[in-house]
């Protein structure tokens, strides 16, 4: 997955408007490892990793255009 600015020349003009009201989820092996990478990359963290009632460990971040990204992994017992 690449995260690029909506105004980048690779993004067609008709797709350069901000989307609203959605988020994209990526299920990974270890959300904590991805969280560390996101911090190193200085991405905007919305919430730190925490375990959910439905068995996922997740954190949220914003992409450069403000879209919400959910990064989750199964909670290991």
C-alpha cells in the first residue's frame, strides 16, 4: 500500500477531492510493529494500539489527505 498526497501527479484530477465518511482497514500480523513504523515515518496517529472487545488489536492513523486508516491484528491469546 502506498500513501501519497491527493495532489500528486499520479492521482487523476477527478480523484483529487477529499473522500469523507469512511475508513480503510488493513489486517496485519502485528499491529504494534506497524504502529512503531508509523511513528518512525511521522504519520499522524489518531489512537494508539489497544485491544477491542471483538478480538482485534487496532490503532488508527490519518493519511496525508485526512482519510482514516485502521490497522488491526488478531489478539493473540
